[in-house]
């Protein structure tokens, strides 16, 4: 599904990605983890084509990214901070994104129902709270039926009920055989949903495998301690 | 691109600032015309406003819009849309809505005043067309500045500097160099220097209408050809178009290479 | 039914009238007809047959004649505009007698010469002439009056085809003439529309002088003349009044005189003149003054000129009152910082002051000379910076503390509203 080969990226003098090789097969939930500044977001943005790599190649579904934008039809992306043009209304924004993707088969209505957004449809985005904005953000992401879903900190600002609904939503997407890429700081959330984790450290992939494998490798009883041991050993 | 343009435009059409801008011009037009009751004087005052204020507003608005919609831009970037379409679409959206505020805001009072039955209609049309060009030029320059500067404060700073330079400092340097080199033939130099600054270019374009009697007093053959024939008008318009096209090209190029 | 008495009365009436008519005709002299079938076949023959007081009536037709000498006090009258074609051979009509009238001809193809000034019609040292209703085309000089007084030149149309100054002549030329009236003529495309040299007490009115190569009207060494209600339009350099005294210029229109050395009105060495109620519109320079003293300017309109008034050289004791200065690129320009002229009670559209006591007079004096006009005088190319914000800023600083422009050149009583002139 996603193939990343020897990916390098520098921002000024700051070398963020130092040769990433990653191969993600179809199906399953993959969690990208790593401390702040390890290159998670940069990697995701590279896959989305928002950041242009200095060297290396990425292909999604066998199609190389370079000078290509149509492949993004295959991706649903949830950005970290949801900020929309304030003067648009919620339903206008949804209509607009649909229009941009030329996609008719959507499930926006059931998602609106799911997140109880009906009362907000005619409100301007500028007047929404952070949590509601995040819900709109989720609707925008999940309303298309793309084989690859990328979620950047999907839980931020959500109340517990919505959090639960989101989890169920992610699972049901997995059932359909989709590939889901998630970054999150909330380890319990990751532990619950992730089939496999990709651990980035200082611009390189430190570990890729299931949580059980990670526990075995670090000889730690639980996930949190396993992560902590990676971090303490690398900074020791 | 047209879709992005459409949505940026809708967004702006509902923005408070578009109305402030629109109402400002409406008020200006009304005050100039109905308090003074002197169409020719109004057109002259308007010219000063247009060549100074329109660039300022275009620059600030362009920079502001870019920085304010950065997150939204990121959302768009993840959609299957070409990068250049996103930025060019936003640019044209902003510039078009600004230009419309200008044209309608100033146009309405003048239409009610009866501009269509007046000789000043051509002067006025020229003013509006030039104002439109300046809006497009300075919004494009603002986008170029904003795209090249992640730092908002820096971006605003450069934008204001750019305006200050084009509107005032440039002419100061221009005047000094004319006075300093007054023993040399200067008409070619001064025409070229005019072409290199869109504010001066627009000013001269309007001068061709308002002050042609004075301009024809100058003896140089190059000036004579420029001011005395339609050559000057055509060249000025061509240069204004170049001034729109070049920054737009830079928007396209920078957007293509930029990381978000 | 009319009775006998009334019929008798009527017949008597008519009879008296007819007798009266014959008597008058006899006193006025006889009429000699000129036409291709008449006894007199050429105009010159007609004149030869006439004696003082006769009328030579020229019928419609084309007469190819040059050097027609009018040596008797006659009326040379054209019927239905006969044409005299000079075939470029030289002068056409020469008047060498007093009290001659020439009326109603079309005169074409005057010869061009570099040695003598051929004219369509010339009066030499004779008085009491009347030249009217002529149409002159393809000419060198049009109407040439030399040392001839007390004449009238009325309602003629003069249409030249002048291209270069050196081989073209003037429309109407007065040389050492006094007490002449020039009225209602339309002169175009010649060198100078109307030219006066050493001619005093001339009255020039209601003429239209346009598209001439050099000046629409040109005075040299002529005094006590009046010109009024004329229109001077798009002439090479406008109207020039030079080396003359006591000229009155009233109610004229000077417009669209564009070009590098063009102006509405040029005053050079003019003293004690009056310029009032004129309109100067869209000229490169409205009035150009050089060495002119004691001239009063009042109730004129200066509209959309490049420079409304340009003062060069020594000009003393001139006064500018109650004029309207509207939308000129520059109102007044001086080439020195000394001023001995008075500006008062004018309206300036560029004035930005206020009137708190509502008396119609601005509370802040107006300075009509800008620093920028001084800069443009020095370096003409700087004109391209006209109306730039930077220029406005330096003009403002000069206004606050004058250095380059005359310190005392102010209108202390600038009007708040344009002055409505009483023009009749």
C-alpha cells in the first residue's frame, strides 16, 4: 500500500528524516509513534505530498508521488489542527470538500448523525468550539471511502463519548480491509487500536512490529513501560 | 482552480473586512461627490487614494488572508487538488473580491451622481481599471511574501515595507537620481524607472488622462512619443499585465516547491 | 369690392416708390455686370468700365485672373459666390483706392513666393475699405492691409494648407494700420491666424482662429488694441502679444494649445494691459509671462491647464484677482524666489483649507507655487513624478517653510467656492 524508500528531509540545518524505509501492506491499523521532533508529522506529510522530500521515493498503491496529485483520491486525511475558513457554514464546508473530490458516494449523513452535528450545520465555522470543529474534521475525513486513512492526533479535544464512537469507527473501517495510519500521544488509545506500531527516533525507524513484539524486545510487561524503556535507553 | 477560487471568494464575500473595505469606498465616493459637488476634483482626489490605498489594502489583505487560512490550506493540500490550483485559486479569490469591493463601492455613488452623462466617465473608468490592476498586483506580491515567510510578523513587516517602498521611497530615490544626473538625457531612464514600479506606472497611466496638457510640455522625443500617442497607454497597460503575470508565476513556483 | 379711390391711392403709392428707387440708384452710381456672356467678361474689365460709386456685380462662375487692380471707389460684389482662381500665379486683388468694398467671393490658389508676400487681397495705403464674406482657400497670405486705416474686415473664412512656417503666410495681416475692425472671421491652417504689426486702435472680435501653425493671434509693437469674444483653439503656440502697450483682452477662449512651446497666451514685454473674463482651458501653459508689468488679470477661468500661469523673468506689479484656478497640474510657476505680483481673492481648486467663520474666504492663506514646479523648471524629466505621494510630501514641507519658492507669494483670501463670473 505505502512504500517509502530511503527518505531524507532537512528543514534548514535540521535533518528531520535520515533515511526512512517503510513498507506498509494493505489492511490493518498502523500507529506511528515517537517523541516530539522525531519526524512523525513530517513522514505523514511526505506521504500526503505536503512536504517534498530531499531524496528518496514514496509510492502509494504502486504509484509514485512525484508530480502526481490524483493519488490523494485514495487517501482520507485528518489534520492535527482543524481550522477552516471561518465564514463558511458547516454544511457548506462539507459540500465544498465533496465538490473538490468529485465524490458522490459519501456517508456524511450517517457521520453527522453519529457525532450529533445536526444543530451545528447552519453555523459558521468560526463560532464552533474546538471539540465540535474536531468532529466536523472527523466527518470530513471519514465520509469518503478511500482505502488509506491517515489520522493525525484524532482524539484531541473529543469528549469521552465521541472518543468511543471514533474508536468504533476506526475498527469498522479496518473491518472493510482499509489501511489506517494513526499518530497519537495517548498510548492507551494506541495500545487499544493498533495492529502494528512504527516507532520513529531521531529521523529513523527504530522499531516496526506488533505491540507484543515490542514488549518482548524491550523485556517490559506493558506497552507504556516498553516505550519508556526505548526512550530512556536512547537518551541514556 | 476555479473551485478553490469560488470558495475563497464566497468565504471573503462574507467576511467582515470585505464589507469594511466596500463601505469605506462607498463612503469615500459619496463624500467626494456629494459634499464637494465637483466631479473633476473628485476624480483627482480619487486618483491619490487609489494609487496609495489600493496597494496598501491589497498587500495587507493578501498577507492576512494567507496566514489566516494556513490550516485550511493544509486541509486542501491533502485533497486531490493540484497545489498550484490551491494557491492561485486563493489568490484570485482574494484579489477578485477586493477588486469588486473597489469597483462597486466607488462605482455606485458615481453612477448615482450621473457619471454616465459626464465627460469624466473615461477618466473614472480608467481609475477603476487601474485600481483593479493594482489590487491584483499587490495581492500577488503579498502572496509571494507570505509564501516565502513562515513567520507571520516577518511577513507583515515585509509587506508593509514593500508598500512603503513602492509608494514613497522609490519615488524619492527616483527624484534624487533625476536631479543628480540632470545633465544627461533622462527621458528613457525615467520611463523605464516608471515601468518598474506598478504604483508609478498606474500614476502615469492616470496622468495621461488628467494632466496631458502638462506632460506635453516636455521636449524629449521619447516622452513625446510616449505621452503624445496611444503608445504610452498601450505600453502602460502591457506593463501592468506583466506586473500581474510575473508575481503570479512566482506564486505558482514557490507553491510548487514549498513544504507545509 | 374695393372702390376706385383706394385703387388710385395704391397706384400712386407704387409710382412714388419706383421713382424714389430710381433716384437712389442714380445717386449710388450704376451697376456693371460681369459674366461670361456679359459685356464685361473679366472682373478687371468690369472695374475698368466703372467709375467711383459704381457697383461691379460679378455673376456666378469661375474667373481665372490675377493682379486685379481696384483703383476706383467701387463696390465689387459677388453674386452667389463666384470663384476667382489665381492659378498660383501671384497676388489676386489689389486695392489702391479709398472706400472700396469687396464682398462675396471665393478666392483660391494664391501664388507662393519666397521673395514677395502674395496675398489673396491687399489694400495699399488706402482708407475706408470693407472686406467681407470672402472665402479664401489655398492661399499664401490672405488679407493683407498695409498702411491703410479705418477699414473693416468682416465674416471672412480663410482656410489655408500651411505645413511649414517658412513657406506659409498669415491669414489676416495688419501692418501700420489704425482704427480697423476685424470681426467674425474664421481663420485656420495658416501661419499666424491674425497678425498685427505697428497697428493701433484695432478692434478684433468674434473671430475663430484655429489649427494655425504658429499663433492664433499675434501682436507686435501695437498699442491700444482690443480683442474680445474670440476663440483661439489648437494653434501651434497659442496667442502671442509682444512689445505692446495698453491691450485689452476680454472674453476670449484659449484652448487646447498643446506642445512643448505652446501656451494659451504669451505675454512678452507687455505693459498696462487688462486681461479679464477669458477662459484658458487645456493648454500646456495658460499664460506665459515674460517681462510684463502692471497687467491686471481678473475674472478669468484657468481650467485643466498644465501650468495655469508661468512667470519668467522680471514681471512687476501685476495683479491677479478673482480668477478661478481649476484642476491645473500647476497653478503658478516662478523661476525665481522673488515676487512683486499680487494674488488675492482667487478660487483655487487645489486649496485644502477651511472656513470656520463661514465668510466664503478660506482661513488659511493659499500658496499657489509648489516646490515641485520649481523642480520641474530645473529638471523637466521630473514631470513624470507629478502627483506622486513623495512629491506631495516635499511640497507640503516647502509649504510649511518656503525656501525655494517666493515667501510672500500667497493668496491671503482664497475663495472657498468657484467664482461665478458675470459674462454677457
